[in-house]
């Protein structure tokens, strides 16, 4: 798979730790400094500093011409971004919650995703859409969904997500430099997670997965917050002599099938972990790719772990019960090792 951006330096070379939200802010700020065509648009991105403080302080630095507050109008935000991208700017458009992107689906799916193709490649769309997604913050049924499979399904859209501050900054910088539409989903429960982020310039390439932990017995393929549940499960099982490899795909489309298959061919078992509703979620695509391309390498069925097929409850205990956790990942790994499903 062709990659146009350089691989970032290893995270363990970093000498400081910052929050995920700060890493994203740094990415935007650095790209605005590098390229005057970059600007931010969205609901409460200016005075309020963003629903999750990602754009905090940028209005004071860059002013209202480049940090643009909008009305509550998702279709307008999406459409404004398309027009600006087509006429030479590099907009970074924020949706307050990914759930609200449904209001802008015509703009995103029928316009943003199609324009470059329909103009024979003559039109560029250097447009980045950002949106918080996921559970764990008690925001109930209309503000907690993981709908990334909707967008990964649409030709013309690149879809990315990060599990660490390091990846978040590098991926967002790569997205802003893209001449194509990129949607970056940011898991709201890990905005306050701290992690190593180098001081200097770096990019994380779109379309390249990352093996977060090496292992030999079973592969867990995952992304975003669930990467941390997978790593916790791997650590628990290591005490029993079970070696778990954790692959963070980082990019849903383009999907790095090479890294996924390399891992599965080494361990001969796969558990696909995702926070979206298990039925029809993006993990089903990953599982299908493994089944089709590495069937002869499997010693057990590919297992999926996802959320319950239900609206997200407001009740904290019910919400927690609806979504995968470390215990469920451990159980799925045990089932895979036993050849059960």
C-alpha cells in the first residue's frame, strides 16, 4: 500500500507527556503556522475552545478569521468545508459529536466524497472532518455512538482514529496535509489520557497499522480506546504464560491488511475488538478480510467482541455493561485459544 507521508519516530524517544486533547491542539496549531490556508470551523470551537477543549486558546492566537464559530448547523459546517477546500483552503471542520454527522450526510457522502472523482481528479478536497465518538462519559443514546463503519463504507473518504496522544498528533497532521477528505474520529473517553509526544515535527502515515504489543499465541485487532482494553488483557494473560499480540489499525480506510495478516499468520488466531455495535460494525469487515485472506493460517474461528445491539443507556452501570471491557477481551482470547466460538 502506497504511503506518501514518512513514518514517525518511535514513541519511546519522547521526553514529555501531554494529554490527547493537547496533542490534537498542537497538530492544528503547527499546521496553521506552516500553512496559512489552514483554518478551523465548527460549533463553539472559538470562544468556548471546543466541546473537549481541543481548540482552546486558538481563537486568541489566530483570531476569528481562522478560528470560526458557527451556528448549530452541521450540514452548513460540512458544506462550508467542501466549498473552502475546493477553492484553495485547508479547512479543519469539527462536529461537536459524531452522532450529529447524520444531519450532514448528504454533504459528506454525496458531495465531499464524490467531487474529486466526478471532476476527474482536477478538483482537490484537502478537507479534514473531526468528531468525538464512543462511550464511557455518560452521554446517553444520542451522544455516544460509534458510527465509523458508515463512513469507512463510502468511497472517497479516508477514516482514521488514534489510541494515543502520539498517534493523534501525527495522524491529524497527516490528515490536514492530505488533498483528500479525511474523517478523524477521536474517542472522547481518552481526550484526558496522557502519553509521550515528541517536541519536534513528525507525521504518522495514514493507512499504516501499529503493533502496540508483540505476541505469539493470539492476535487482537482493534482501534481507539479498545486498544487499551486489549493491552490490559494482554498484560493479565502474560502472567499465565499466554502471549497476546495487539494490533492497532489506526486507519479504517485505507486499511493496512498487510500488518493484520502478518500478525494472524504468526499467531494463527484472531480476536477482533471494537466498541461499535457488534452487528454490522467495522470489526466485521476486519474479520471477513482475515477469513478470506488467511483462512489456511487459522487454527480457530475469528472471534468478534463488540457492543450490545441496543441504544446506549444513560445509567452508568448499564452503559458499562453494554460495551466491551478488559474481562470480555480476556474471555474472548481464552475462547480463541480453546477453539471455541
